[in-house]
C-alpha cells in the first residue's frame, strides 16, 4: 500500500479519537510525522486529502482540527428523511411536530388540482440532531391519500403512506435554491434573520403520476449538504 494511503488510514484512525471531537487541535505536521514515523511530506499529502474530503479544517496560524460533519442527503435516495438518517447512523430528534387542517395556498391547490376552499392536511416538523435543529419541513397532502391526522408521524412518512394507506411514493421532482431566512424560519432554526439557508421544494407523485405531497424544506446552510449524482 502506498505510504500516503497508509498515512491517510492512520490519520482517519487518529481523528476518530473522541478527544478531537470537541475541536481540539491535531498535533502539528512535525509532531505527526514523528508520532507516525512517516515523512513530513507524506503527512502533508495525507492531511490535504482529508481537508479536501471535509474531514479536517486547517486555519493558517491556528492549526488543524476535525470538522463537524454535515448531514448529507442524496438526490436519488428514495428513503424518507428518517430512514436516510438512520441508515447513516445519525440520531434525529423531533423538536416540533404539528398537524393541522388548513385551506391550501394557491400554489399547493394548483399542484393538487383542487379548489382553495377545501381543507387539506398540513404537517410541520422541526428536526435535527440532539444538540439542535437543522431543518424545518412543511408538507401538504392531497385529500385522496386518506391521511386522518391521527397517524403516528414519528414513524417514517412514506412507511405510513405505504403500509397504512396503500399509497406508494414513486416520483419526486425537486427545486433547490438558496435564500435568506425570514424571522419565523430563523427563530425555528436558531439562526439570525437574513442568514443563508438551503430551500427545497419537493413534488411527490404516486405510480399513476398523481400528486400526493407538496413539501417545503428549510435547511441550515452550515449543517446540511445536498448531493446530486448524475451518470452518463
């Protein structure tokens, strides 16, 4: 195995040590080279690779430390948010969960092809890691889906739809943009108004290409990475 790969593996083991999880600086290059019995050039090459991967943060005049991992979601992943985070080993906490029957906003009514005078189910969830929230979801559901509002929404959403209501989500169309958080969203995500957030609209359809969910997601920009994969 090439020396720089060996160095990378040694560094990965080193930074997994809990003592570096709280922001403690790593030893400098000279000390690391001596500690791992590898040349300073090889250590620098391995450090650069881990910085590139986002595992380390290097600041001139300060040093190198382990970065706080961002939550990542893939565009081609058809797991629910709960299932995806569970698969990644990321513990998720619900900070708020609200269910209500509301008159649909015009954009939602147009998507569902229903009138604006018929109430539909609205689900709001503020979610994140145990130490704090990082995403606020707002979902609207077509009346045809059959949700009553009495479901246990702590369960994965698409599991509820499929197992309890025989509705299978088959297609997702998404729009992703950057925007500034207004006062209401900022308060929920515990950030300053005007802070950058990732805003995602998701349109979900069943096997018959019928609309079933209109979803809005507001993500803290420094806590979430949305990954898009394309194959030619």
